[in-house]
C-alpha cells in the first residue's frame, strides 16, 4: 500500500463495508421456497430461547440510515443480490451470542440454515461473516472474540454444505455497534455475527 | 527530527554555567520513598519559575516569537509540565518579576524568599546566528542559597518546546530522584463521529499535547498504535483493504508498509524494548495466538498454542519475559511466559477478569485493566501480588506507562455516548486528570524519553 497522507478525505468508515442493517419490515417473499418458509416458521417459535429476543425496543436515536445494502422495502430486490438476501433472511442474517461466548445454539442453527439455503441457491455468491462484540470488553480481546464468533458461524455454514472458498470472516470487535445504548438490551444485540453477501 | 543537543562545553555568553551536569546532581539526590512520587520533598513545595532571560531581543523562527516572548513561553511550559502532572506548586511566569540575564547565575534570593518560594527555576534563551536556539536552565534551593542543577541545550526552531520539557525533566528529576519523562511523545487514536460509525485516526503529540498531528485520514479504522523505542516507527492496526492487519508507519514521511502479508487477521502489535522484535496476535480458524517476528522481516515464531484467545503481550524491560492475557481458563486473565514461549504461568487471581497487561519500564510492576463490574486501571507485581486499583470509573482500559514508570495513561469511555478520552493517573491514584486532545481519544501509547 502507499502512504496515507491525504488529510482531506474524511469519509467515516470508507473501507468498512459493513453498513447499518435495520430490521427489514417487508412482506415475506416466498422465493426462498418451502425450506426457507419452514425455517422461518421455526425461528419464530424459538426466538425467545436463552438469548435476547429480536423484538426489542426501537433503536435509541436514528441509526445512520445509509443502508445501500438493499433498497429493501422499496419494491422487489433482484434475486440473488444482497438486498434479496437481507429481505429473505428477515433478520436471520444476524445471529447473537451470550457474553464472552461463541457457541452456536438452536436459534443460531435455524438462522444459519436459512442462510445456507440461500447461499446454496445462489452458488456464485460469496459472503463475509462479520463478527462483533459488545462494548463491555477490552478492545483487543474483543477483536479476537469477534473473529471467533464469525468463525463459529462460518464453520456451521460449512457443515451445511456451503463451499469454504465462498465464505470469509472479518471482526470489528466492539468498534461497530448496531445498538447504541449502554445496557443489557443493546449489548445482547451487539454480540453478533452478521452474514453479508458480496454483490 | 533532529535531536536536542545537550551542551557539554562552554558557552560564549555564560561560560561558567555548564560545568556540572544535571545527571550528576541527580545521582546525589536521596532515594525516594516507595510510592512517593515527590521523593523527600513535599508536594506543596512552591517552585518559582519566572520568565527566562535573554541576552538580546531577537526574532526567532519559532512559533513563540521573539527571544523575549520565547523566554516567557519556555518558563510557562516548565510550570505547566509540573503543575499538570501534580508535582509541586509552580508559580509563574505570570506575576513574577523577570530576572535580568546577570541574575540567572546569581539569583536575587531575597526577592524569592519574600515571595514564599522554596525552589527557583531560572533560565535564559539565546538566538544563534544559524537559527538555532540555546536554552539554559538552572534550579536553585532558595533557603540554602544553593544551585541544585543546571543544564543547557541547543535546539532547532521547530523543537523549542523540547528545551522546556528537558528543563522540567531536570527540575523534576533533581527534586524527586525519579527518572525524567516530560520530553516524550504519545501516539493514540483520535475519535470522532457517532457511536456506531466512529472515525478512528492515528495521531501523535508531545507529552503535553502540543505538536499534535494526524497520521491517517480516517477512511479506514486505525487502532492500537505503539511507538517504537526510537520514535522512528509506529506499529498499529488498520482495516486498510477491509481486514485487520498490522502496519508500520514512519511518522515523519507517513510512508507505511504491512508488517507482513497474511491471510489471517492480525491484532495487538507490540515492540520489544530493543525495537528488534514485534509481538503480535494472529487468529487462525477463530483461535488467536501470540507470535513474534523480527521487525525487519523474517520468520514468525509461535509463542502460545492454547485453544483460547491469547493476545496483548508486553515485554519486560530486560526483554526476557512477556506478560500477556489469555482466556484459556474460561475468562481473560494475565499470564507471564519466557520470551521463547516456555513457562506460561497465570499471575492474576483477583476475581473478575484481568486484561491488557503492560510491563512497567522499571520492571517492578504490571499495569492492567481489572474487570470486576467496572473497568479499572490497576497495578500488580510481576508475581501477581500487591494489587492496587488506581482508577474507579465505568470503563477505563489500555494502560500505557510513562517512560519513568511513575505515571500511567489510559482511555476512559463514557457510558451511553461511548465517547472516549485520554486520562492519566500517578501511582498513588490521587493525581488523575484528563489530557487535552483536539477530539476524543483512545489507545494511548507513551514513548520513551527522547535523547
């Protein structure tokens, strides 16, 4: 790489490809087929297991809404696009973890199965799994913890038949929270691994 | 950066002043009591620091202006260094009479006694023909009517503040018996923007916050810098190209390169005390271990192989041991190992978690983040005893030692807003203050004393 000396370009997070993911309020697309519908049904039943529910109070403040991942909610996304993935997953592009943990529980398994079904349907798509931690850890440890979480998700996707060459990981530690509070609700939502397909 | 030249030979205008050195005087000082940062001298000692004299009013190429203005600015920096770090009770230069050049060697003791000052710092500045500046600094004990220390330096116009820091270091060292630390620099991460999209830029500054410079643009996340022992390089983590890797940047030219090419994420870079080795952590399949590699390039050596996260190593000052953190026991705890990776032993048994260990440059203590509810900066002995908490706030983390091992900087995160700031605390835990930075700051890395 070259020198990094242009001090006038102040775009925050320019190389940080993660964009803010909001809950997608969109009619269920049935293009996922029978498998996806079944899985979606099961996650609805199991969503309140040991982990924090997905249905939480609204985000405090308006999270930056520069979501270019989809234009979801604005018509039908192109099949096989990241927008389509987000719309189809209905929140299952993200799995959550307990404090300091990185194991895949039954809720996560359901979500990852949905992800795998979509990825197998679009075999040319590659994806990056972003691992995150909550703010109540030290910075460097959280980077390693996020990497460990992303790898847990990746390994489970591989076990479901997704080609290893298609899946990368990246950890952001505690540097990119999605929930902005300093409370258990926010921390539970920030301990996450998010699958982002690459358009 | 050109170095500050210590004057050891005679000067044309004040030939008798510079025969003895501050270093010799310092060796004669009594040993300080344990944990007593001010040695045998009361911290209430009033130190008068009038404006430095000059041989002639002359323009300079410094940001301070003429030699007269410069003399005032130099004294102000010396006073600020002492005051801001909780040492003694400096007064001046405002409100104090300005000594004439002839008084620099022969203070008007009566004048200063009348002002209830116990110590007196006087100095002079002279503009040389070549644009260089010569600064002399003298410390007197007013009641004893005795000169305690003196030194002089020649500096370039861009480094004039360093002469003041050297003077403050001379005064502090002579009065406390401790090693100097003011003439040093800090690398850190400057933070701006909302909590979910914080911009994180690598920045550097003098120990007092002056000469602040951003080294990266903020287009990619920068984290965890570490100044090299010679100040010529900074190791840090960058998401350039989208993934966390370790870069080495030259703060002067801003040229940078990868520490080495890797398909795996790399974290937590650290220098060895001699600058020849770099410790880092690498995740493979989610498992993070500590490695070392020659700073100039070469073959990495793996030092840990536990299935847990091993990260954040810090060398002992003799370079023989490494303190690091590992969650192999189930939670973050601090371990010590030999530099070849043998003899790994846990040393933290305090309840809660123990993270981000940093070995003191004196070798006698390890600073770390103790997580038991809140995040607090603490110190312990290298054997894991003598736990002492230095701070008590919601989230303090990532300690870095002053070059003399008597002060610790860290960063504090505010609950809710996530805003960060650089703070420092002395080893008594009593003198705590926030550093002034242009924007929020985190991950301070305090470099060594400059030559």
